[in-house]
């Protein structure tokens, strides 16, 4: 039986922006999904990040600074809970599905460091695995397809329903749904071992980064650097 027929756990963040080194977590969701897609458990968090939420970010996820100041939890406490919940999943060797994992898991890592919370890597004592990233998988199996590859675009392409885009729980469920469809459609990634799939994605992500970097350099930016590490951008002290 392949990974796409078994239990998956979807994870998603909504944040103050797109910079993993500077931006903060606003909401997080972790959802266990049975092999048939039924939800088997959900954890969610709303944080007061301690900084204003930019209007452009609030326009995407619908959460304002005033709302989190009234209803959000202290970030250090919530980040501790989120990170330990992820560690529990990966300790069980259950695949963690994260759309654009390099972003979400790196931002979480920086939040841990910001709030003096043990990181996910420290809790696991090794690499963050097994992770499944629909973005990396889609680029690997359908490299030359034109068009956008954001979550909504992937849902449209693979016929996955997305209710409430940019709500962390809805995005987590949709990402897992896209990953399953890719596993169903492409036997090359329907591997029996999630760890083997993780290794495949590490290699694929590095190849994708190298290809994009070469494209940027050919297009007039000879100093362009595209991060190759996946699913975590190494922390630079």
C-alpha cells in the first residue's frame, strides 16, 4: 500500500507576510486525515504575534491586528504547542503534508528561535521527515506545465475542493487532497515508503531550485541565488 492510501496529517500556517526570517505566525492548523480523506482530528491555534498584521496580509486571511490582540494566544506558548504537535506526528513516522514546506517549516523554526522554544529539529534529533510537499511533487511530475502552482491552482488542476482558501484548516485539508491525487495519478511517486518519497523530494527540490536559479541568471540577474534546501532553510546565525 502506498502513502497516498494511508493516514496523512496536513499542516498550514497563515502569517504576517512572506519573509521566513522576519514574519510571524497568526494561525496554524494540524489535521489528521484517514486514507479515504475523512478528518480524524484537528488542532488549531490563533496567535497574537506581537506585531501589527499588515493590511495586505489581513486582506488575504481576514485576520486583523485588533482581532488577535483580543482573541489570540501568547506566541511562545502556542509555538511550543504547535512544534510539539508536529514532533509527535513525525515521531510516529506519519507523513506531514505541507504546501510549500520550505516556507512554513522554516518560518516555524525562526519563531521557535525568536521565542526561545526548542525547534522541531532539536525535538526530533535529526531531519524533519517524512514530509510531503504538493508543490515540489507537482513540479516534479509535471515539470513543463504552464500556469500558476499556488494551492488554489493545484486544487483546480487536480480536482480537489478548497472551501475557505487562506483559512489554515481548509488549506491543510486541500494540500493533503492534492498530494493524494498526485500519488494516485503518477505511479512514479506512489512509493510504499514515505521516507523514500521524502528523499525523492529533497532531490527534486534541489533540481528545481538549480533550474530556476539558472533561468534567473540567464534572464539578467547573474548573482541570483535560489535556496535549494528542503523542507527547511538552514538557519544563518
